[in-house]
C-alpha cells in the first residue's frame, strides 16, 4: 500500500497517510482506519508490532467524499464504485499472477477467499447476499498465511 508494509509502526503509517483516521484500541490491539485502508497492530510489551493491513473494498458502495485517502487517489486515480472479483482476477491473470481459492469456514456461504502467495494477500469475495452482491470484491488483506 503505497510502499507501506504490515510491519510499519503506527507513526510510520501516519507519516505516509496523514492524521485523518479513527482508532479502535485496546490494551493489546490497535486498528487504525484511514477510510478505505486499515492497518492493525498488537503489543505484548511496549511497542506496537504491525500484523496486517486491509483495503475495505466493500466501502466503495457508499461513495463518501474523503473515503479514499488523497495520496491513494493521487497514485491510483478515482475509485468510482464497487469492483468485481472478475475484474481483479482478470487483471491478475493477464499479468500472470496466480490466485488459489482457500477455505474460509468463518464466513462459509457468504464470502470466498483467494490467496496470492507471492504478495501474501488474501482477497475476500462476496458469495451470499449478506455482504452485498455476489462477485463483488469485499476486502483485500495482507496475511502471513493463507488464513483470511
């Protein structure tokens, strides 16, 4: 995400994306919401350790001004609305980037998950009706494993 990786500190992410964010924090967990993009950390002692980031693609249905961070818009252009898995998987296939479907038992029947091992990314796709229209991209998340 703009060169950031999941191990970055909260301060490094703020330096990149700015201070327009919301926090969901507990003693050992921090989720920082930058609109379309979220970063996550854990800590057992002292410093926060980055665990992953995610692009909450399902939020594009709301077309809220400011949802997409200014730097992300400048780099990647406008985000006019929802994106389908067919669009994303087609672009990746054209570039020779493989995806492998992986089990997603926590959301069986509602979301499907696809793993991209080289990038350590899990793509969640709407399957049922609870999260939107079947085939819509729901979330793209970094992952050290193929577990969504």
